[in-house]
C-alpha cells in the first residue's frame, strides 16, 4: 500500500513539477473561477456560502496564469469571476498528504491496481498541467499543480481552511488588456508574485 502523500512527493521531486504559488509563512493563495451566483456571495461573505456545492469535486490552482488559461481571462461562461482564495497552509498540506495522482504513472505506482485502490480512498486528486506564459501558451517542460478536492477535503476547504477571498477579475482583465496591447512588461509587473512552495 502506498504511503499517503508519497505519490505527490515523488511527483514533486521531478524538476518540472514544482508547486509555485503566492504564499506567506502561514497561507497559500489558490485560484478558482465561478459564475456570479457562486462568486459574488463568496466575495461578500469572505467564504463560500450555500451556493457553493460541497458534494462535488472542486479544483484549486496555485498558478494565476493557468487559471487565466482555464477561464479565458475570466471570459468563459460560468467562469466570469476569478477568485483568489487564501488558505491556511495547514489545510493545503493536509490535502497534499492525502492526495493521489489522477492518472496512473508507472514511475510512481507499484501497478495499476494499486493506483486504483489509492484513487478510491483518496479525497484529493493531483494533476500536473503545462504551466502557461502571458500569452497562455504552454511553457515546455514546466508543470503546474491542480488539486481536486472531494468528500471530506472539499468540506474542510470550504468550511475550515479559507482565510479570505479576493475578487481578482478586474486584475485579470487589466493584465489581458496589456498583453493584447503588446505591453508585456507592464502586464508581467501586475502578476501575483509566485515562488516555489
């Protein structure tokens, strides 16, 4: 049986797979995009309200530019508001310690059956997706973390780990406008400061 979190440690050991995020000694910022019905009450309350469904898997992303890629700079239907969700590091690390890769990897798993057993019992999924540049093109050889939270993990996330929620939709639109205008240096200067976690 794989030790909880061992798959994430093995994957993070790969040079292209590093968790990069805006973080402090006590918190880490992740991003999510939602429709106004979920986002606006969350912004007002400083946490998720009953509009947020705790019975579904929810994906959190420490990379701002990956979130911009996923949401189309906060323009895709159902993703019109991008939220910066500040979490206590203890909660984030609880999730990492209980995570399972969302796909089978022969370099990490004993065999496919062992991975499937781990997948069934884990409340957290890990995906490593290509990191993005300012033009939302994939950066070769660099992967960005996504964590999928379900069951106990999504309940803890919504009800215990959140320190604060900030609407960064306006920031997304400002950066996108600068990129489209060819002012990449100005756009880059507005990006959240993400460093290795």
